[in-house]
C-alpha cells in the first residue's frame, strides 16, 4: 500500500497521515468510526470505533522508519493511564455502554509513502494495570 507522504519531516503531520491510514484500514476490517481525535479534560483518543457489539478505543502510533522499538512500545504505563481516563469520560455519555476495549495500531510509513508496517493489536491492554 502506498500513501502520499509529504509529511515525513513533521511528526504531527506524519501522525495525522497515520491516523487516516488507520481509519481506512479499520473501515475495511468492519469497524465503524464513531470519533476521531476525541478530546476531553482527561486526554485524547485517536480513534473511537464500533466493531460488532464492542466499542474500541484505538491508539495509533506512526513512525517514518523501523527502529529498535516497535511503534506500539510508545504506549507506556502513563499513556495507557491517560487513555483509560479519556475512555471513562467518553463512556459517561452512555446510559448502558457496550463492552469496550483498547487497541493499538502500529504504522511505519516510509518517505516515499509506502506503508512498510501496519499492525493492529486488538485488546492491547485492559482497564486495570
């Protein structure tokens, strides 16, 4: 898969490109995107989607090259804590929310726009740590 990648040198633009690639991938996998870049006082969630009868909180990690560590390794204890808080804030809007889970998408998009890596890790972490 190739993607126009004019954003190689700007990490924020590269991240937005990664989120767009991730949304297209998730849609092809049967996810229905509910929210993108959900922000609240507790933090931000890149993608909130529905898959089957579950709500999926998806963190997208995009890099321009493969390094020593996988992109998903950047979702450390502190990041997971913020994601859980933001997810709880989102779920307050539902009387009876569906079961919900945390997924991570790791992406590597080369400077030429080639998607070198796209991995979905379902149920990457839970509500408790």
